[in-house]
């Protein structure tokens, strides 16, 4: 439709394992001409919890660049935000090389969320380096997602990092610099995150992936094996979102809910779900987030190519738009979710 509103995708990951240093780069450079063999080797050598999180390693073994993203997203995509994506670099300042690489890309991102260790004593210098390397550098993601369940990949080295004094000093520095924080946690950590954001209202923060409710929709990693267990996940997750929403400076990304860790299981099917099925299954969760935060604090993010293991871009977007229509959101509210909230938050 020619009158369909623009889309600003608030959460994607770009990478090229052939040309930039990633965890997958050694496999790709050695076996890239033999993709079937490469995938078998990766599946044999990778930790099982990492494979389970991805659902299919081919999405990190292949390049994902602006041309690939625009091909999936279509003509409505106006701008997008790249969120740090495992660029392997030596500390303390090497993470800024990802920002430098992004600046070299044709049709690269307008907004960049870079990697940084908020506990590092070199954090001020790293933030300076990110800002020098890319004019669209807007904030940091220091991954906090941690699970005690052995079948669930932990992205943080230890639990409760955001309660450490050094982390809180770094988090406060972001606010002082006019930078934002992208919060990637699992849903049992939402109260922990809420304590952080309540203590530092001066730092803009956006919750990635609706708080990533592990095993919300089905068993994953040894969790959510019964209906009662999944009900408990849902109850705690919703309460955590409501607590975060009470802090008016918190935004939320409608993204990442089709990662395998949430438990839908769509990645195991021979074909992705239709937009109608996504609307039926995912729509109630999107609606809860929209009602809890309000559309002016919600932003669409595809989390591609990670969520591409479970859905097409068109189906994902249509499920969201149908949910908003069912809620009778007016055109301004729909534009906020699809583009304007991200534009304001990331100053695009």
C-alpha cells in the first residue's frame, strides 16, 4: 500500500564474518565454500545452549548487510538501528572498531548502539572512540542476560552485574553524556533492572525484546515444561514489565519474541508461520506491552537476522499492525510504534 506508514527498525544486527572478526569467522573463512560441511562442524563444536538460542546457526554464518536487510524489509523501511553484534576486538578500546566498520558501509545505519563494558575504567575513552568513529553512535548495550538454567545461554559472565557499583557508575555516565542504554535481560531479571533504572532516571533506557520471557510459550532449556510453569513465567514477566513501565523514562522494543528461547518453536517448522498465526499467538503479548507502556513508549524492532529463523519480515510487521488496528490505535499512535518512538529515542 502506497499510504502505509514508514518503518524505522529499532533493532537489527549487521555482520560479515568473512571481513570482520566474529566468533563464527574462523569457521566461515576455513569452510565457507562448503556450507553444509561448515554447518555440521559448527553444530558439533558449538556449546549446545548457544545452538539452542540461535535455532539454526546459518543465520550467523552468513553475512547480513544493509542490502540483505532492505531486501527482507521492503520499501517501507526508512531507517534502522544497528545494535552491537559480537564484534571480536581487544579491550579496552577495540569495540569502537565495530562503529568504524559500520561507517564504511553503503546505506549503513543511521543509529548505532555500540558494545561497552560499563564496569571498565576505560569507559570514558571508549565512549569517546565510538563517537569519533560513527556520527550516529547513540548508546551502549552491555548484555545482562543471565540464567542459572544450564540449557539457557547466559550472555553475561555473572548474575546481577547491574547491581555492582562499578556498573552503576558506568550506567550513570551514559546519562551524563546524553547516551542511552539498551537493556538485554531475561524476564526473571526485570526487578533487578527496575532497581537500576529507578535509581538512575537521568539515563534513557530501552528494554530489548520485551524482557525476553524464557519458555513463555513452550519448553526451552529445561524450563517451562508444564503449563503451570509457563503460567508462572507469564505472571512474573508481566509484573516485571508493569514495574518498569512505572518509570517514565523507560522505553520498550517490540522485538525478539520469536527467538527460540521464548518457546514458540516456530524455528522447527519446515515453513514459517503465517501473519494470521503470528497475530493469534504473538498478538496478545504485543497488546499487553502496548497497553502497559503506551504506544508513545514502544518501538518496533525486527531483531533480524536472529528472528528470521522463525518468521518473515512481512508476517512479523503485519501481525503487529493488525494488533494495533484491533486496539483501535489512531494513526499517530501507530506511527509512533512503527517509527516515531525510535526516531525520538535514538535522535535519528
